[in-house]
C-alpha cells in the first residue's frame, strides 16, 4: 500500500533558539524515524533567530527587501544542512519542487529549506507549496507555541487556543498581519493561501510537544490547531 505523505515545517526557533538545540534535534530524529515506518516524510526548516539576526543587521543599513529575503533563505538552507546531518544524510539539500519529489520517491524522506526567492514567502509557504505539489495528506507546522490563539499571547494574559478553524477564517486573521522578511507567526500569508486553495489539512502544534502529532494521527484528543 502506498504510504501517506506528511510535510513538516520545522520552525527555526526549534532548531536554533539561541544556540543549536542538539538535545531537541536528537529527540526529533527519533520521533520522525518512527513515523517513517508508516509515512513518507518531508522536513522543511525555517531560518529562525539566525535569519532574524542577519536580517536585522541589514535593516540597520536599509538594505532592500529582496536582499533581506535572500539572507533569510540562506539561513533556512544552513539549518536544513544541519538537520539533514542529524539524520545522517549526505545528499545535496533539494532546491526545487522536482528535486524534493525525487528524494521522496527514492528514500521516502527529504530535508530542505526554502526553495528559492519568491516575494512575500517564508519557509512555511515553501512547506505548504511542497504539500500541494506532493498532494500531501497532512501538513504539520511545528512552532514554539501551542497553536493559534484568539489574541496574541505575548500581549494578553487571557487568551483562548483555537482548536479548529476553516481555511477562510484563518486567511482573514493572517491577512491582518503585515508581511516582513523573517516574520514570526504561526503560519504566513502565502502558506494560508496555498493550503486553502489546495484544501490541505493543516495541523499547528508546539514542536516541543511532539506527542500531540501522534495523538492527532491516532484520532485522540490533542493540543493544537487544525485547519481544514
């Protein structure tokens, strides 16, 4: 029987919160390798703090937005090389949708960063694009919060986790946020448009609480946000 495909967007804040979090990456490897027995897996790494630090320096010098985006893209590729190495992969990190598909067909597994410059796109958008291209059964966004809240948890003490939301309602929320290179939100505008157009079932969970992914896959109660 053909394996289902799961695409993970692995937030850069999980890979390099301040320094490389080897302990987390080791646990993540064990988690993913168990899933690989049943699913074909694609991991798309974000740039995280590395990207934001570099982009911040360019903003001080008022560098143009395209250069800022390119720096962000290179940061995702650096993180992809790191994660690929954790998994013992020595192959070239894919740089196109076609290359990603070839890796999945060959190994049932792929690690990549952003796939090239596209205006107003982050690694979440690339991961969503890969999900659409591969007709993935599930797109999982691993971030550093438990999911989508009704208000910004950093600004408000009382917030409510949104457990399930439809595509249109999610896009309405995302469109209120101005895009910036290296932006930090549970999912970006491009990703929201892609998952809505292609009707990709999307799960947003805290990457430090990976059991929630397993609970969802087993149809058990989980903590996170489901977009469908």
